C-alpha cells in the first residue's frame, strides 16, 4: 500500500515506477518524515517506487516538530527521518535512531563512503545533498536602480533603500524570519558572520551576550525595516511565495529552494527570468561568510523491527542512488552521489563552499541554544526589549535547558 500526504509525490512515484529506473525490492514498512522541498520530494518518490514495501510519507515544513515524537513510539510511526546537521542532534539525544554500521555492511555497497555521517565513531546518517543559504536577487530590479550585486548585508541595506526610494518596491528584502526555528537559523548565520563563538571553549557554557551578539541582532532588525510587516510568520515557503509574487528583490535563501524560484511555474516571466543567485553575504569586517554549510541525509528509526529497518535502508539507498539524476532533478540540489553535474541554479551553494563557509555546529547541546534563540529574538525585533536583555534571556533559557539535560551542572 502506498500512502502519501503530497499529491506531487504520488505523481513522481508513479513516474519512477513506470520508467523502471529503479530496481529496488524490499519487504517491510517504510515511512518517511521530512521537509517538503523538491529535492526531498525526489528522494522520497524514488524510495516509494521500491516494490514490495508498505510505504507512506509525511513531507511537511513542520517535520522538526513531529519527528522525535513520531519516532519515540514502539514501534515508531516513522521508520526514517530526513534530517540535516542540526536536526539529527535531537534524534540522537532522544535515542530514537539507530547506528547504521551493520545495515551499511549488508546493503550499502553502492553508497559512497563520503556520504556516511559518523557521530562518536558510529554511522548515524547517509547524506545525499549539500545546502547553504546565499543571496538570491532580481537582476532587473538592481539594474533599474543602478545597483551592483551586494556582497554584504550592509550593501543589502543600501540597495533596499535605493529600491524603495526609486519607487520600485516598498519591501524589497525577503527572509525566512518566522519566529522559532527559522529565526534562530538567521541569527546563527549572522552571529557566525560576526566572528562570534557560541560557547566558551571546551564547555557547554553559552557565550553570545557580547558585542558580536548585539551586532547580529541589530543587523537583523535593520533588515526587517525593508521586509513585509508580517515577516515573523514567513518561513521558507512563505518567503518563496513572496518572491514568486514579484514582491521581493533581495533575500538570503536556501540553495535547495532556488530551483523552484528559477523555473517557469508559479511566477511571471519577469520574475523567474531575472531571478539570479550569488554567494553568501558578509556582515561587519570579520570576513567570515554569514551562512552555514549543511548536509541533508536520512536515518533509520531505532524502535522498529529488523525487517522494517532493512526495508527502510534499501528503499532510502535507492532514493539517493544515481538513478534519480536526470535533466529535471539535476538542478534541485547539490547532490552528493556519483553522476551529479552542477547546474547554474546551484552556483550559490558552490560559491558558499568556495568561500569557506562554516558547517552548522553538530554539538549535542546546539539544538537547545537554537530553541532558545527562536523563542526569544522576536521580542527584540518588535522593539519590546534591548539587544542585551534579549541575549540575556536567551542565555538564561539555554542554561536552564542544558542543566536539565545534564550538559551543565
């Protein structure tokens, strides 16, 4: 039985099955929880095309609020979660995913060793794509305003003011500033760009209430002056919709999302034909890109039968095999499997790699800080608190959570 919560995914599964491009056969239950952008839809569709499996999927922007709970039952509701650098930490901390060493030995001969993500010496995930946030811009709008492509957030602010003053757009800056995970990610990017360190060296003691923390918050607030007034509700999907509606000319966006922005669906030709990508932005004078490098990969739940674990591994391995690469899928991501040829749409991610962008930290307590950031930054952006008070609130919330979890005494 095939069950999916996304009509496009069902269509893609049917297409893959009809072409016979995938030769996967397995016997067991495969249930995927993950995000909903095109590259992950492709992976899920390929996994679902395997014969003999009881397949279901839930691809949703809310996956990070659902995956731990959905994998904590016995048996787990989801047999695999598609994760990234940060989101795997919560699954490891809650002990809901299993090491993959034995499954790799049995069924992973065709997986490149470079795709195997190890934590404390154990294989915990199989990566299939690289990702980063970088500048996306409207070439025609910049040209109309007589502007060069910005390379820093300071230049973005100047460009936004020029675009507004010229009457081209009132709110030309976009961003995934939705309160919660997205907002925390934007601070993480900006704080790294200032050269700041999240923790005191060698400890779990947070250290963001400093000049770099203030600088990061103040730049974020300055940018919001040129955003849609409802920016605190805009996740990546809503921000992308604003772009396709022709309301935005500059934004920091995931490379995995740019394919949708640059295709001929969802927007007028004047938008998609002039949508262009550039590298990561900087802030201040640190010279460090204000972004993070990510990998996306898949896991296997711990609380499932051996048969379901084997079926899940086989299906997901097929989902990230070179067989999924074609003219349509090649531009969806910076794929990590053999046979990938970079497309122009992926130049932003490649530029982020070339610029020496830092990976998102995979510390076991980083997720607690991410949560504290997402819960508290909105107060500053709305003018309810000073930057220093907001940073103090974040540190207090993190410290309480880290103490409860045993990371701090």
